[in-house]
């Protein structure tokens, strides 16, 4: 595993929701007595590694989240790997309108929640840009190319996963490892 199992558990990466879409069922380890789904940490860990290896092959990476609890983590992640972060509102036309002042042509788009970041997913699909998404059990993944199953609502879970991703992307690129501390990504 990329980190100790206890780190995943402490951050709450494994906690899903009470509802589960058919596609996301494959990542569920069990459903607790209270109805909450629990992700299989081995599969989560494997998907994080696959995503890091995939991202390491790209230079122009766009990370988008309208969720405030992910803002610090995505900004630090983008800074470390040399990508671009959009925390907060994603302006329509950012990927599709070349005359827009904030126009950007990424090689890959990474969203925190495909439901909340629907505009980003729609534009990336239109431009045929690969889409990676952090998906909870209730997420529909129709237009997502690579799913990382996890609790995409918990701030600690997001911080831990982006710290791991940054470390693994740098490692896959063969770049000199800078000292990364999980606290740099948020608390």
C-alpha cells in the first residue's frame, strides 16, 4: 500500500454514502449496519497509484473543485506537480472558448466530484480531454475516464489523497523528491 492502512482509516477515505450507484458497487467492501457503504481500501490504493502513474505522463493538468474543503489541497497539489487549480466556481467556456480570457487547454482534467463539477466534465468531454474524478458511492461516472473511489467530501480524506498523489506523481516522473508534508495540503 502507498500509506499504512491506518492512515486511510484515520482520514476517513473509506467512508462512502448510504446510496450506491451500480458502477461504484464494485469498489464497496461492505455495507455497515447503519447503511453506510465502506470502500475496499486495497482497490482505493490501487486506483490512486494508477491515477498517479497516468498523471505523471502529462504536463498541463487542470484540477477543479467547487467544494471549499478541497481548495487548499488542490492548490498545493497543482503547485507541487506544475498543474493549474481552479478552486471555486468554474467559468463556462474555460476549456471551450478560445476568446475567453481564462481559456486553458489542459492535457487532462481532474475533478473532485463529477456531480458538483458537472460543467468541467461537460467541457472536457466536448474537447475529448481525459477526465479523472474522485467518486463517492453515489456518483454517476458516465463521462469519467478514470475513477478514484473514495470519500470526496471529507477534508482529511482529500488532503491525504492529494498528498499521496503528489508524492507518487513526482516519483513516477523521476523528479527529485522535495520534502512533502501532508500538513502542507491542509489540516
